[in-house]
C-alpha cells in the first residue's frame, strides 16, 4: 500500500468515538449530536422532484465536463452572487461530486512532486486539506486562526522565504469551525502574494450561503478577482456545494470555478479519475442553482436558531460573534476540551467535537522559525454544529448551560 497512508491522522469523529467509548450517558435523555456538519433541515423539494423525474437517465454515462445546462446555471448563479463580469461555462466551470471529493482530487492534480510542495492550511481546519496534501506528497504549513486575528490566518506572519516553497494555499470562508469571514482586502492581499511567489489559491466557500446578516453576504475569492479587474481569475479556484446551501448533502453536488488554465488539466485528471456526476443528479442541481427562495428560507431558519442558542449560551460560554456557517466555536470552562466533551456526554447526552481534534500543535511556527508556543489553536474550544431542527438544537443549548452551571 501507499506508505503515505501511514501519515494520515485519525479522523476527528474516530477520535471522538474513542473518547466516549466507555461512557454511559443518562438513558432518560435522548441523544442530541452537535458534532457532524450535516444539515438536518428539509432538502429542497423541487430538486428531489427533478431527480426522480430524470431517473431514467441513470441508463446513460455522464461526461466529466457535465451538462452545458448545469455549467450555465452555475455560471449564472456565481456571476449574480459575487458580482462578476462573467464566468465562461465552457472553460471556467466544472461540476463535481461535492467539495470534499473535489478538494482532495485537486490537490493530487495540482502539486508538483519534483520540487518542494508546501500547502498552506488554516489551523484548525477541515481535515481533507491535510490528508489530500500528505497523499499528494506535499507538506502542510499550518497557519493558526486565533482570536487576536479574528480567527483567520495571519498572512503577515509568513516570511518571504517560506512563501518560496508554497505551491497551494487553502482558505475556508466562512470558516470551519470558526465561522469567520475573510474580508475582500485579505483575499486581494493573498492574490498579490500568489502573483509574487507563484502559488495557487483554493478557496473553500461551501458555507457561503449561510450568513446571519441578509444585507452582508460573505465575499468570495472570485469577487476579489473581479474587483482587481482580474477577469481570468488567474491562479484562483473556488469550491462550492449544494450540501449546505440547499440541504442536499446526499446529492454530492458542487462545482469548481475560476482560472481556465487550471480547470482544463483538472478536467483531464477527472476524466481518468472517473468521477463524473450522474445525469439525474445534474438535473436536480440545475433546479437548485436556479432557485434562491429556498436558500433565503434556509437562512431564516438558521438565524432563528442562532438567536435562540446564543441567548441561552452567551451568559456561560465565550465565543466569537457568529458571522456565517452553522457553527459556534466557544471556549470551554477550565480549558480542557476533551474533558468537557466527555463530561457533557456523560451527564447530558449531548455530543460536541473537541476543537483540538481539528487543529495541530507545532514544535515551531510551521515556518522554519523556533519559538512557537506549541499550543494547538483548537485546544480549549469545542465545535457546536447547529444543524438539527430548532427544537432539538435549543434543547441541546439548555442542557449545555445546565451542565456548565452545575459544574461551576
């Protein structure tokens, strides 16, 4: 087997299961999981109806490039949403089976193993960034997302000599697990750095449509390109999905868009990879990308939940003010995220994810300079995924508060 597989760390949910393995929660309380970011709101019904209506197309092989109608729907949506001058559906858009699959595959296609291949990863992070890098023969470079920089990576902390070996930078905005939103100015700064040091930017924007202020949708990487007059989106790719936007995680439908010179070889890679999206799923995706009413309704539901949950938890937990996504990122009393998670499960039958499971400590600052404090930036926090329906989510918040107040 590929020896690089031995470099992969246990997945966070595997570690969580081991943490809770010998704990017996109270039988009288139903389990409420706030762990996995799997939307529990009703999926967009019209998309499912389209899926069923086109089930006969399962008899046909799909093309890697996807249907022209789907690429057109995606290009139209992205152009409207991010104020672009345009997005060529023939050369700048590629449908994919969700962002997870596409992110992993892109790293395999993008890294040049013949030279140093460092990949910048926000820390804490979505584990696919790290795993994909290791299996492509690259080296993750972790940039801590701490409170003193708004829980976003601090680009100014990276010296010029470190950028020299960077081939790819991952951003996640809105962030998982922090919910932090990258401002346009930081996107633009990263684009300038990419031009100076010759690296690619991959922006994971799968939470972009879950935001709390209807008047302030999160900006995106292509939007920053457009503001700079960079309509070829050179060096830049974005990854979007219907999983969170339309509550369709099982559809496994998303897209990659941006620089045509990157899309073309990636499409060639995917032709060999054999991962084209089935035609009924593509038809359902067209229906979803062409409708905004259900997305606004979905945001309203999350706003109501966030308002109720933050009102309950703010007196007992410290967390950054939510901007977007469906996560809360609170610091736990006492600072031990594993102990908090285990005791909460034991006493209240509520599951959360220790923040340290999503981050990495370092013996240095990850940039070849000694003196890093060695602290995992996820340590002392937990991730709460507010994905269940309102009643269950609010009940979980009440139990968490009761647990904290009882433990104080």
